[in-house]
């Protein structure tokens, strides 16, 4: 049984968090839900190109997938008030329904662009609930000494799916077509719901502010972040990197694969999977480090190397070179997101974790904004120029942050 195998892994120090049954189930559910999400992003990006032949529309659709992050701070209030297991089941169920509707519309030849955008908005809202819930749930399931390990393992689970999901989405399109891809996505999401149902109902979760008005609860969360210099700096960093660096996976890679590298859907899937391979390697490396003490320094260096690799990618016309550069980008991106999550949770009081992680998810709104602007820029000036401009801007922004917040490098 896969869960028994995870329990045996938990006996090793590098996988200590897997000793906890609740975390094992959450980890397995994360593998399933994130695999489906990544496969969907690959499929919907290629589907949009086939429907419209427009890089701008790819940017709009991928932005629609993530615009729901605007609701994430409000979702964080819900996370601190309700059963987190139930919230994850609801999010997974709605995602399953959206994927099933896409499948039915495609098979019946009734799928139109407005359907794609509408369902993208729905799935974006579910992710705005799922992400802060999943992150805030981790400290409820493991002991304090295993928290860093649990966060790193959670990131590794996400990056494993960044390899598997795009490969499934990209490679199944030419083999089984869009219907086969969405049938697979629906099946994975069904398994996700079943795994979450296996979790105990009495898992402890935050209920400290149960009687506080929702708006007041949200305001207290925003004040907490504003008054916590470390968390605030990490939030700003996350927003800017989502705006300027992260769009390479969503808005630029499908355009590069089709128009610059002439790689087709399978090549696009492998490019996206290579970013996931890099992020997976980075996550496994962080897990092997244990409770690493120089997290701030590692965060800063990775935040520079990530956009630098994308700047070189903008000039590449060779598929093999582009694959290597995407690997480096994925490696450093995985390190950056793991370090930010670890540092935020490590510097946040337990009763505030739902709201803080909701705000953390909310700053991902920089990604759909970045996707939209990237699509518009690529439409008018070409993808290589747009990617180069984005990467150069990210490097300059990182330089400014390091100069303005020197304490970032000293965080542990």
C-alpha cells in the first residue's frame, strides 16, 4: 500500500514528518491535487492556443486560473474558523466538478472559449481556498520539531507533481486528445477526495477567533503582517517574484515551445516538466539539509539566479539549451518558494497562520497580473523580448530589496 510505504519512509530522519498519519494523508492528497492542477494548466494552455492562436488569450486564460487568489485573504479568515479537512474536501470536490464539466463540454463538441475562462475562474477560487488551508494545516498535523521537515516535504510533493502533471498533460494530448487528458484529471481529483475522506474528523485546528467578526478578523491578520517586518518583507518578495519571474512557466513556455523552439505539445510538456525536475531536486536537497540555519542567505542567492537563468533563456533558440536553463530556473524557484513558506510559518504565531497563509496566497495575484502583461507584451514584441524584459526587471527588483532590507540575508 502506498500509505504504508510512506509510513516506512517516516522512520528515516529525512522524512520524519511522515511518521504522523494525518500528514501522510495530506501529503498523498497534495500529490494528487497538484498533479491534476499542473496537468490542467498544460492542457488548457495548449487548448487555448488551438482555439485562438493568440499568445494574449493564453495569458488571459492562465490569469483567469489564478485571479481567484484575490479572495485568498478572505479564505484565510475561513481557514482559522472552520475544519480544515472539510475545507480541503470542498475545494477538491469543486475542482472535480469543474474538470468533469470541461470533459463533457469537449466530448459533446460544445466547448467554447468563454467556457474555458469561466471554469478557469472557478478552479482559481478553489485554489485560493485550498492553498492557505493546506499550508496552515501542516503545523496542526506534526510536532514542532518536525515542522521544517514537513514544510519542505510538502514543497517536494508539489514539485514532484510539477514533473508528473505537465508530462501527463503534454504527452497525453497527442496520444489520447483533450478528452483523454481531462478524463485523467477528473480521475485524479476523485482519488484526492477519497484520500481526504480518510483523514480523522477531530484533527485540531485554529478556533481562537470564532466569535470575532470576519472583517475584523481579516483586518487583524493584515495588521499582524504589517507589524511583522520579517513576514512583510517575505510577502513583498513573493508578490514581486510572482509578478516578474513566475510567469515563465505559464505565459512564456507555451509560446516558446510553439513559435521559437517548434517543439509541439509534447515538447511543451517536457519543458514544463523540466522546470519541475529542477524544483524537485531543489526540494529534496533542502529536505536533506534538515533544519538549515542560513535560510535567508539561500533565499537571496536563489532569488537572483532564478531570473538570471530566465534572462539567458530569452536568448536561446536551441531546445536542449532551453531545457537546461528551465531546469536551473525550476531549481532556484523551488528553493525560493520553500524558503519563503518555511520562514513565514516559522515567524507566525499559531492562531494567525490561516490568515497569514491566506494573505501569502493572495499575493500570488501578482502571477495572473504578470501572465496577462506577459501575454500582451509577447503579442506585440515577441516572446524573447518579453521574457528578457521580465527577467531583467526581476533582477533589478531583487537588488533593490536586498539593499533596502539587509536583514533578509540573516534570517534563520
